[in-house]
């Protein structure tokens, strides 16, 4: 892993235009509209009164597969998505041209046997006005790149969830073809579509994208705590614990803590914890 090169990686700005059709598709790709007669779900999948799901920010302005460039020194075969965080500075427009700026903000060596944590930050702006829309942080565990002894930047520790029974439980179903839909947002990794590719890395079949699970967690918070009003969500952060197989039902446990909501999720058929240490921040003034 070439730390100095990573910290100075020439990302360049990414400009992307998305339409209301893209906003509708994103919501469908994360399961919104499962009940097509639910007026609250229709806010995300029908153009009349349309709202953008806040978590759509994570698929906007992506810089592409930069980590696979040989100059990074990253062994992409052993990289797993560890955490995702987002802060919404204002509600996402349902259609816009956005500009994104990416950078590496932190690297932490966890040892030769564990690998290194790599944190990137993406800042998303509305292109015409320059107004800030969102700040996104992705944490990757580079399992094949430990032992270099370098540390740069700060990685904030995840906050534990309350030790009590959850205040709300939300069940959300995924479709058997959910990963095939979600990959059309831009992540075309064969792991999510090709059974043989999934088996080669130890999965029985293609898995759902971690960011799709992240979006389902956001949907659970909006449903249970925000009456499905998108502009009520100010921020969300969560850790990925295990993969989800498309077609599974997920059980989300939620803890209300004033203007914050703790989140944990399990695959209902397998009992496997798939998302943990999630914390949403709500706006109560809208």
C-alpha cells in the first residue's frame, strides 16, 4: 500500500446529472414501493409529490474503481466494506447536476494479520449553485495491506448501542433480484450478479451490496421514526457485519435516543447480524 500516493491521489472532480427517473429507480432498487398502495412509500417511487431517499447520495459522484490502479498498492481481492457514514446538509433534489470531490482522509495499520483501514471522504455539491448537499465517508478494510506501520488522520470509534430492548422493530423484505437491480446504480461488481464469481470468493450465491443494506436501514428509520419524511434525516452511520442474500427478510431493531436513533439489523432466516452500530441523527425542526 503506497500511503503517500494514496494521500495525494489525483481524484479530480466528478460531475453527474441525474433525473427524476434515476431517483425513482434508486428507490425501487432498495425496495421502496413494496406496497404500491402505501401513500408514504409512493413518495419515493411516484413522481407526484416525489422525494429523494437521502441515502441516494452514496451512489452520486462516485470516482470509479480508482483503488484497483496498481499505483495504490491496494490488494483489491481482499478489500471489504467496513462502514459507511453520511451527513445531509440539505434534502437531496429529485433531479440535479452534482459535483463530487473525493479524497483519502485516514489510514490506520491494524497489523500484518488484520490489514489496514482506509477512509475516504466525498463531498457532494449542487453544480449550478455550489451549495453543499452531503458529506460521505466510506471505511474499507484492506485485509491484504497490513504491517506497514503508518497512521494518518483520525478514525472516530463507533458508538455502542443501548443495552436494552429496542423501541421499534421493522421488517423489510428484499427481492430475489434485488442485487441485480441495485447494481444498475453503478456498482457492477460480478460478486452481486455472477453465481460463479460469488462461489470463487466463498459465498454460496451472489450477495446484496452493503450500500443496499445501508439504504434499507435508512428506510427503516424513516418508516419508524420520521413518518417517511425524507428531510427529517440529517445523518446516518453504520457498520457492515455480514452479507445479505437477496430474497431475505431483514429485521431492524431501533432505539430512540432523543434526536438520534440506534440501529442494528439481522437476516431473519439465518439469524445473522448484518448491520451494527448504526446511528441516525434526526431533524426535529421540519
